[in-house]
């Protein structure tokens, strides 16, 4: 397997692991929240949760749910961005190795500097046309969740269920539909196919993928050897026609489409030059040659200290330190 194929494989694996870990955490958060509501009902009886959707007890659980989901999804977004940056770091490692430069590994970050903007643009909604923040989206979904929970409570009381029976029904509701007791579908037919955490999981998948893709694009912007972004579709049974048609296409760095919701496609920095050619360009630049692209690249880390950067690279004993 070549280095390029390895980067693609590693990115897919890392992004999938981050996403799956985030989804498991989300499900556990929902389980915990509904179990707490069920416990309230068991301890205090049906009348403890009134039919009013604005009842304080339910609203308190809902607010706690929102905070935990916001924190968990934000963490996933941050990790997704790290995966995107990692592709450029891997590429730069190969460039440096081929160039024969004797520098500290931290030099990679000089070439792959992506600010907190990537995460902020998703969390604050700047990345999207509707400008909805992550908190707005979570609020909308958890508000709908609250109504669904209230419907189950109302339905259970109408069916004259005991507090314990109603609590058990809520615990069934948080399970995936295929894993529920058949009696749940009988008693609550309008909720039979509803997965209470589906929309929030969809939000998490999309946000993590977009943070990864945006970080890949942004961390490639100032690299003069990256001339575009290559799209890699999963090409499995879930791949849509649009993603299949994009597979292998190379987009300009400033005009890359983002994946659709629930997407899993991979983006890779496209470098047409061989690493030997790149190494030769860098060596020539270090020895006094003119290369405005590399100058701009280095300026992104050292400001206007290009000559100083060359001296550091020429010193075999140097340790390039990264500071923010």
C-alpha cells in the first residue's frame, strides 16, 4: 500500500471511530435522561409528572440533556477537525523526509496550522446558509424529544398504567425500535417506528464529517504543493449518485462542496508533483532560490522571518518550537 492510499484508509478509520464513539455517548446520554424521568415517576407516581408539557421536572431533564449533548457533539467536532489536519501533517512528514531536512517533528504544525475557526464556524452556524448554531439545532431536536416523551406519558396515563409500567415504557422508548418489547408498539402505535435519538445522531454524524472536511480544506490552503482537494466516495451500497459522481474529482481548494447530511466521503489534498520534485524545490529555496509559494507558506508560521526560517532549517541541531 502506497503512502497516499494509507492516508485515505487511516482517515476513514479514524473518522469512523470518532463518529461511532460519539454516537454511543449520545445514546448513553439519552438512556440516562429517560431513566431519570422513569425513576421520578416510579418514586412519585404518575401524578408527579403532570400533562402540561412545560412542567418543571420535564423541562429540567430536557435542559440537562441539551447541555450534555452540546458538550459531547462539540468534542466530536473538535476531534473530526484533528483528523482533517492530520492528513496534511502526514503529507508534510513525507515531504520533509524526502527533502532530507533534519528538523524536529513539530515542524509539521508550521505547514498545517488550522485555527479554532473550523470548529467555531460549525458551532456558531457560520458554515451553513441558515446560520443555525449547534445549540439551536440541539434545542429544536430535544424540544421535539420532550413532546414525544410527554406523549408517551399522556398515553400511558390514558391507558391507566401504573407508575412502574409507565416507567418501563419510557425505558423501552429509548431503545432502537427493533429492540423494543412488542407491547410498546401496540400501546403507542404512533411512536412504534420512532427512534428518539436519531435526529441528534444525524446531527453529530454530519457535524463531525463537516469539521473533518473543512479542516482538510483549510489546512491545505497555504500549502503551495497542494493544488486541489480530491474527493473519495465510500462507494458502498449507501453511496448516493451525487457522491459516486464526485469520486476521484479534484476540486479547487477554494471551491470544494461539503458532503450532504449523514455523509461519509473522504477528502484528500491533491499534490501533482512527486515528492522528489517537492524536495528539490524546498532544498533550492533553503539554499537561496526564489519561491514565492514557499515564502508565503513559511510566512504563515514565522510572519516575515523567511530568512530566519531558512537558517533554522539549515541548522542540523535546531529544534523548531511551536507556540500559540
